[in-house]
C-alpha cells in the first residue's frame, strides 16, 4: 500500500506523526516555521490524510513498521521523531521494533507514556457513539482539541478527513493490545534525548519522565488544548528549535 508524506526544507530531519485519524497537515504551523532550517517530514499514517485506506494494519506493530519503512525510504542518518497523541504510541512502537540507532531524539506530545499509577477506569460511550453517530462524535472530538478559536472551515476539513477509515478501524486504533508498561519500557530503552510536551492532565507523568529519563526536556502547556502545537504554536516551535539545535544527538 502507499503511504503519503509531506516534506519541506532541507538539512537534518525531523519526522512528525499525527494522532488518531488526523491528517498530517495538522502540523502546518511546524512545517511553515521549522522548514526554514530543517528538513521537515510529516507522515500521513495508513488510513489517514492522503494515504491509502487498507482493511488492516491498525495495530502498533504494523504502524511501527510503517514508520520504519518511511525512515528507510528517506535514507540518511539520524532523525528526530515527533509523535502527537496516538502518534506517541506509533513512535514508541517503532523504537521497540528498531531500537534507537536512527533516533537523534524523541518529541512526545500529549499522550500517556505509561508512567505512574494507572488512572481509574471510567465509563465511556465514545465507541458506541462512533458506531451510532460518527460524524457528530468526530466533530465534537475535533472541536475539543483546541483552546484557541479556529476557523469553522478548518475544523470542518479536519473532521471530514478524520472519517476516511472504516469506523471499526478507528476503534482498533484506540484499542492497542499493549499494557501501559510497554510504552514506558519502550521510552526508557531509548537513551537519546526526549522532549515531552503535555497539558496539565499528564503533569504527573511528565514529572516522572523528568526524574527517570537520562536526557529529558519536559514542558507543561497550562492553557493549551490537546493540539497544543496549534494553540501555542510559537512556544512549541521555539521549544522544538531549541531541542533540535541543542539537545538532539545528531552525531
């Protein structure tokens, strides 16, 4: 199958992987700014954005292999891998499969990495709502990703693109068959620098990563929504510039 990616700029490579059902173009604020100095690559994972929509492969091992295939296609040396939301898990799946030989650094954006005490289970109708009234559910999810006002046409486009894959495939993406400790162990097996950018709900995990990882940079975006790299694009881009320039292990 064919995977699509966006590319801009030249130089050392940073690869962005978007979250659940999202198109890679959601990283437009990063492409615009970071590509002035870096080669910025944004993956549309299988079933998302402009990539093909297969019947299967919506599980962590295949998605990690997709990232590995992308890096093999790009060629060259080390890269910084930046995953947001579900993309955090896809990036960590890649690290579990391939190790950290090609990783100059990880940027993990607003998802759990399996640290600390598991949150208490709470009832949710999200899967049922996806099956029964998908469009309204996805539109509500997309609108809830932001704290800053967004154009209606922008939200409409993201929500429409987020419904390309079959609904059951989208549910499988939220049901990865891995214990939460798998993500924690995959992270700490990577000895390269890590930038962990989170909203306040993940503050405890960020503090644990800051204590346990050998080369951490941790930031809490107090006033941002889940798409913090859009809500606070200037701050996030500046932090990424600092991480890419001064922290990443390119050598």
